[in-house]
């Protein structure tokens, strides 16, 4: 991922990408604050399916140790993996 300068203009909300996204709770908070959720990466297929329901299909099942280089955003969020319980 590459950091980009914040965009200007009221119609251009800041973009965020979520690593270890889970079902997308951190992204939901950013979305509520006016950000545009543009990407989510998660290794668990069930969590990706839920993330996509919550955020318009922008999530993918992916190992975040092999990052994509074509994602553009102003903010990167990351939730550390939860331990099983």
C-alpha cells in the first residue's frame, strides 16, 4: 500500500484500508466518522464474507504478509488477530 496525500473537496472522503479486518468493526467506526472504506484483508473466509456484507464487497481473503501494491488510501487500520476462545 502506498500513502497518498489527503484529497481535497467535500465530495472526496478520506479512504481507509483495513488489515486483519475480521468482520469490519474498526472499518465501521471509520465509515461512521465519514471515511470511505476501500479495502479489507483477512485470512478467514467467513470473516471476509461478513466484512463484504458490511462494506460493499471490498474485502478479500488474503495473507497480509504479502501486501497488495495497488491499494491507495490515506489511513491504514489493523486489528491484531484474536486468539481462539
